[in-house]
């Protein structure tokens, strides 16, 4: 029984040694892939925030122009 267990353990250990490098490389590749995805996601978040800022600025300018024209209209036609 002990020899059988030792042979099984040895066989499993050899199998692990054969598979471990492939698993480690696969894990590294997955890790790099995830890093790239995270970079892309962060870039998209930054672009989205920039667009939100631009939208806010355009809205503010539009409001200012509207107020200015309303005041200009009042000066011309209400007098």
C-alpha cells in the first residue's frame, strides 16, 4: 500500500511539474490581458469625464448667451 501511495504521489508530482509552467504562463498572460483591459477602461472613464465637463461648459455658455439675448431683447423692444 505504501509503495502504491508513493508511486501515486510521485506520478501526481511529475504531472504537476509538467503542467505548472503552462498554468503559470497562462496566469501571466491573463494578468497582462486584464491589465490592458483596465487601462482601456480607465481611458474610457477619463474621456467620459472630459465629455461631461465639456457638456457642462457648453450648457453654462448656452445659459449665459440666452440670458444675454433676453437682456438685449428687453433693451431694444421694452423701451
